[in-house]
C-alpha cells in the first residue's frame, strides 16, 4: 500500500452508534448460523463440494438447481431495487467486509495504536520497544480473529460437524481441512490487515455498478452544495458572516474509510457508511448551524429542493421482484421431499405376455431431500397396472438416491391408444410422498 495507506479518524456520533448495534447483531447471526440446528440439520449450509445446500431446515440437492438459480436472481434483483432507492447503504451497514473492517479490525487498531495521528506517528518512527510491542500485539490479534473467521467460513462450506472433527481429531486424518483453515486464515488476515478499503474501491464489482443503478431520485450520502457553498474557513466572531455553512474543516474527509471528499459529489468509492454525516453534524452543532449539511439526499433535493419520493423505476423493479418472489414461494411450497424421475428404457419396444398382457420397461431414480431414511413402496397409481421389479429398493437413504428397474404390466384389452400415460407413486406410511408420470406404449387390441 505504501504512501496510499489510509488513516481514517475514529468516527463517533449517533449514526455510528446505530451502525455498531446493527453490526453486532449481524456478527452474532453470522457466527451462530453454522452451529445452530433446525430439523436435524445445520441452519445454513452451502456445501458446494458435496452439492448440498440447507436453508432453515430445507435441503436442496443438485436436482433443485433451478430453485438455486431463481434464488440468486431474486438476490440480484433485491440488490438492484435496494440500490435504486437507498444507494450503496448495504455496503456501509451490512456488508461483511465493512463490518469486519470498521467494527472489528479498525476498532482493535484504535485501541492499540490510537487515533489516526498517533497511527501515522507510530508508523513513521523508528522501530523501538513500543512500536514492536504494539505492532506484534495488533497483528497477533488480527491473526487470531482471521483464524476464527476462517473456521466459521469453512463451517458454512463443509458443515460444523466436519469442522469440529478437523479441530479435535489428529491432523494426519484431516490434512486438506487443516491446510484449508490456515489458507483462508492468511487470506482474511491479508485482506483486513493490508488490502482493506481496496476491496470496496477496486475489487468489488457492486461499487462499479452504482453509476448504472443510481439516478437523481436515489437516496445517497451527499453534501448539500446549495447550502454549503461557497465554503470558507471559520474566523473568530465571523460565524454570521459565512457565505456558506461549510467551514472547510475537512473532518468529513478525515473520517472517511475510503479517503474521499464527499463534497466533490457522489463517487464510486463512497460506501455510505455515514461517518461523514456524524462528523459534519458535530461541527454544525458547535458553530450553531442546522445539522445535515451532509446527509441522505437525492440529487433532485440538492438541485431543486424537491421532496424525496420513490421513482417509477424503483416501483417497476419492486413489481418484478414481487412476481418472482411469488413464483419462488409457490415452487418451494409445491416442492416434494422425494423427487421421482421415471424414464422408459430407450431403444426398447413393448412386449406381449401371452394374449392378455403387455409390458414396457422403465428405470426410475428416487432422490431423498430430507435428513431421514425413508421406507417406501413404489407402485403404479392405477389398480389395473402391475409392477415387476428387476432392480428393487425399499429404503431411501437420507440425502441419497436409489435406482429402480421394472416392467409395467397392463391388460391388453384395456389399451385403447398407442400412447397412454402411466403414473407412479412413492408411498410411505400410507402417505404419497411423490408422483411421476411417463408414457406407456402398446398396440391397441384389434389394430394392425
């Protein structure tokens, strides 16, 4: 980072207090989710290796990929809709990168090294006992926290039960897991100790989308140019003679975690952390001016003093999001615990058994989307049909699947068309868990 390393002044104020409490709640949720159980499963699991995903008791398998894709679409649409109305507020108040950087690592840095000026002096001075002790203690704590984050991150990826095994059993039994933990530890340490705000200003694609998503009606952290300009330094006994309310104290720049001057207008680097609002409000109170020289404004208010109202574009995005949410909810509601796929054996013809029966050969795959073994019976829905198994199973393992191969037998005199539907049921304890429909082919009786 070299000379570009930022030393933001320690923020304070009402909004910063709110941010702290929001951050603490989100941190508790993030650290707790992988270690809480619901319906016998981890509350949230994103196991890409085994292709198993769990959200609040619902287990999603590769067969549910369409739901995953739809959920990602909903998330993207929500971010777009949120940004159109409230700008980059997500980045400053809810993004894990910002929460860890500003509410964990920088607070530790302030505690050990002091505020911005003390940090600059410490970095500029020669290495001595004080500097060594402060730097070692800071980076040691950074490494410990990064290790904790790495473990939680892996708990989401591989499951908390597997993580506990890696941590409690001999390293030789979990070499890859042990390496993964330390690899992610050093990645997180590097991000929060050195890369820092570059993640927000350069790496993260969301910030670069702001220019496309924001419009004149979007609420963003902004400087009220009309009220603040022309700015001038505060002179003794000259408050009433100021042309604009901005006294060019530059506190808004000093507290900015990305090092921008909010007075230059909306910028890609602004994460809407609101630190500049608190800093400016404090100054306005001291000089007897109204607060919110910097605040949540849209461009229409700053230029024309129009009262904020949500624009048509935001309503359009919200309407589309609502429709997609309804579709997603209906798919979740109709989702079966057991997914059944029945396919007619390719390249085979129907077979006659004597003069009164006709058969088709099928294969079926049953997938269990629950965390319990299921004892089941696979049968045709019609009492007139019979099944003769070549490959059979009676227990569907939790989170697993079974393959069935069988003949469907029908009475020849009941066949009226060459192609007719065939419906199958998976029944457990008298309850139909799943149904599947395919086609039955046979020459109707009396037709050449």
